């Protein structure tokens, strides 16, 4: 069964050169979760929903419908305080997520460099083997030319040796 992937999910954990799961520290796992959550459309929509709910609750529901005093009347000073605190936390969260992304990119680069070195070694070995096959093929061609020349001296045409029916085969 194919897994359904949402557009905001990352796939770094599938890369063989990137540590994942139990290989990560608690902070790295938290940074990944934070980056995936805060950098997503559901987070943005939830954020707007909370902002609209705050405004509707304070302005429309509490003041106009229930005629009570709103806990944070317009201009929403308490909301501004929460948003300022959230901005400070988000700035730190962005830096943590950026450091984690740099770490992932570094692990991919090291993996790529290792693979490149392995491929270069394999190419060198393949080149050496190809040269050895070429030398052996050249020797085989030379042997074939000598056998053909010997056959022609013995009177066999085309290099194919057919024994004389009157002569017994060598034992």
C-alpha cells in the first residue's frame, strides 16, 4: 500500500546519509517537529483562526451579545503582548530549525562526497580491468594470427585445421 504524503512533509529521514529516528538527539527531533509544524499551512490557518476567534469573542460575543466587559477589549493589548512573546519564541525556533537544516545539508554533503570517492575508486578499477581485457584480447588476436600463419604453412586454408583422414590424430 502506498503511503500518502502531504506537501509540507520532508523526506530527509529517507536519505541514507542523514541520521534519523533514534540516532537523533531530543533537541534535533524537537527541531524537526517544530520546523514541520510551524512551517506548514495548517499552522498558518490555525493561527488565523485563533486571531479571528480572539477578536470575535472579545468584540462581538462578550461586549455586544452578552453585554459584559471583554477580557481584552479592542485594541487587543493582551493579544499584542502574546503575539510579541510568540514572535520572540518563533525567532529562536527559526534559528534552531535553520541550524538543523544546515546539519542535514552537511550530512548529505558528507554522504555525497563519500559516494563520489567510492565511485572514483570503482571507475579506476573498471578502467584497469578494461585495459587488462584489451591486453588479453590483443594477445588472443596475436595468437590467432600465429596459428593461422602456421596453418597456412602446413597447407590448411583459412586457418581452420582439418586433420588428414589418412593420418591418425595425435594422442
